[in-house]
C-alpha cells in the first residue's frame, strides 16, 4: 500500500469527515487516476509499436533536437505564415 493510501486509512480512523480527510481522499483519487491514465497510455503506445512494420524507419523517429531553422522557414513561406 502506498504512503498516500496509508495516510488516508489513518485519516479514516482518526479524522473522518474533516477538511484534511476530504483533501487526502481527493489527492489519492487524483494520483490513482493519473497512474491509470499513464498505464493505459504506455500500454497503447506499446501496442502501436508492435504493429509497426519497421519501428526504426525515419517517419517514426523522435528527434532530440528541432529541425533546422531553414526547414521551418521554407514551410512558413510555402504556407504564407509570414
């Protein structure tokens, strides 16, 4: 059991219905929700990754650095964003 969950259990016994109890429950629920969303997201990404024909192909590459400015400039000229 997580520290946060143990804290909520303690508050259930000693401070039921207090503002502190309410805040602890809300915080625990948020943390559990974010953990669930994270798990679902990583699961989906792994599922998609398994479906890729060639995960090393250039179109699936995540860059560490942004594209050179001259590439971006060309795009803005083409689409009249300037």
